[in-house]
């Protein structure tokens, strides 16, 4: 499938489709990539590391939930039980058939688990992206292959809102690419890039902070502790 920004990707479900709608047959999915090994975050899976009393995974799920109709967590089989306990809602899980194949493989697994037309994608370590900004990205992605923000002078791969079928095709293209990562995926998807000026009008740049180490998490805790005083 070849898609460009000019392609109209709108899908108008028939009344038959609507009658047959199930929990997974929704307009907007939220996909959380959480199948990494957290090697820079020793002794604990960073998705379970607490921030203000809640595991990072729950912070991300709580932020995403208001903007989506269904939540899907992508991870390894051995993470599922702990992750199910960590989040408040009752998310679906998309389990990697083969572990440790990287975020792009995780994304393919997550995309194949939803019937939604559009999906927001977040990593498990980016807890401050507000639902309002995800809603904004859904609006920008409408009838396009997707939308990503420009932050710090760079187009980001995540967070992203993507057209699910276009994204699945872009995963295949990226898979055959030399680096085979999320950057190759975004390049193949060719989404709308929301300018930095527009991004900063909607949200603080801190919203896109991701947490890779204990030191980074401690620094964030320190800032929020000071803000409370
Ligand atoms: N499904 C899946 N997700 C992954 C994989 N590797 C990384 N991710 C996810 O992709 C996102 C970005 O990855 P990183 O920030 O590098 O996380 P990580 O690989 O767990 O961390 P390090 O091991 O310290 O590099 C995180 O949400 C990870 O959970 C993988 O092999 N499979």
C-alpha cells in the first residue's frame, strides 16, 4: 500500500459495521510500548518504577486513557501479570511473539492487536504527555497517515498518532530498512509534523521527557517535590 499526505484515509463505517462493533472495534486506540529490558535502569523494570506513588506505566496509561477508546499494552509474556496489576483499568495486552526484537517489532505486534482506525503510540517511560495533546494529534492526523510533534528542533518518533493500516505498512518498509528502528518507521509513514511553535502553544516541552535512568527519575521527583513546597 502506498499512501501520501493527500490520500483521504477516512473510513465511514456502514450501519452493519456499527451493529457488529465490539470492544476492539473502536475509532481510537492507545498503544503503550513496554517490552524493553530497561538495561539503563538496573534492578527494576522501569515501567514499574514509582513516580509520585504510581508506576510509570500507570502514569502513561492514565494520561492516555481519556483520549482513546481502548488501551493496549505491548510487552513480553513475563511482564504481563505485573503490568496488569500496575494499571487501574483493564487494558488489553499485545504480547510479542518473540521477545527483544526492539520497539519496531513491538509496534507491529501492538498495531496488529487493534481494529481501530487511528492509534496513539507512547513509550512506557514518557509519563507527562497530557491527554489534551494526544487529542490534538488525533485531530491533526485525521485523514492523514499520522502526526508527530517537533520538539527541541527535531521531529519526534513518539508520541505519535498514526493511521493504523498506514502504520502497519510503514512498519514493513522500516523492517526492511538498514536501521530498522522507529525513526525509519516514521520516515516511511511520512506523517504531518506539528511545528515546534504550535507544540509549545499547546504544551510544555517537559511533557516529552522520557526516563531512561534512576538519575533521570530522581531529578524529576526532585523537581515535582520542590514544586509542591
Ligand atoms: N515490545 C518491545 N518494546 C521495546 C523493546 N525494546 C524497547 N522497547 C520499548 O521501546 C521504548 C523505548 O525504548 P527504550 O527507552 O530504549 O527502553 P528500553 O529498551 O527498555 O531501555 P534500555 O534497555 O535501557 O535501552 C520503551 O517503551 C521500551 O519498553 C523490545 O525489544 N520489544
